[in-house]
C-alpha cells in the first residue's frame, strides 16, 4: 500500500473518532513527533559560518541594507 492510500485510510479513520480524548492524544503525538523531526534535522553551525554571518550583517548595516523594526511591521501589514 502506498503512502497516499495509507494517508487517506488514516483520515477516514480519524473522521470516525468521536472521543475527544483520543483526538487530543493524537494531536499531542503528532506535535511531539513533528518537534522530534525538526530537532533531528537541525545542524549545528560552524563557528566560521557564524562569524561570516556577523560580518555580513555588519556590512549590510554599513551599506544601508537594513530597515527598522517599525518599517518591517508596516511591510508585513501590507502583505495581508
């Protein structure tokens, strides 16, 4: 059975659940597993890379390639 079929079967089963505590347990399980997956995928940054990022940020400031927090908030609001 392929993954798409398995997902559809799981969705059908989920839709049949009427016990809220089971749904809460499933939600908790999914969130826990997503967090574990995210943490497994994290890769430590090399110290050299970290320093390069800091140097780039300094250069961006010197060259005026930054915006204020207030300006960023205005831009984000315009996305809505």
